[in-house]
């Protein structure tokens, strides 16, 4: 079953290759969507795909790349829209 997760990651998550590493993980897990930096220092993402794979991406977000210091991850679940073809950094 396909699912959609809107993810907000807080902490030291910018300038540590978080978006690029998340894109690699997403492609490895064959999920689609996007990830971007926010002006408040957080990282925001929308991930769609098989629910099991989306959950694994969220687990990855909880630790991030080695230089990241994640303090909080907020997830809002929804139905997949099917409008994404790839996972990209925006």
C-alpha cells in the first residue's frame, strides 16, 4: 500500500549534507517526493511510496548523516498523491 509522509526535521540539520543523503536513501528505497531547507533551520520533506519504505526513510531522518544532530522529527501521514516521479532536492 502506498503512503505519504510529510516530515519536518529539527536540530543541526542544515549544512551537514542532510538533503543529499536523504535523496540517496530515497532513491535506494524507491520512494518519491522532495526535500528542502527551511529558513528556520529545519528540513522539510514529502515522501511517497510503499509504506514500509517510507517508514525506513523516516527512521533515517531520526539519525541523519554523521554530522547531523537531529532533535525532533514530526511526521504527518496521508494518502499518496501519485504526482511525483522522482525524489529531488528543492
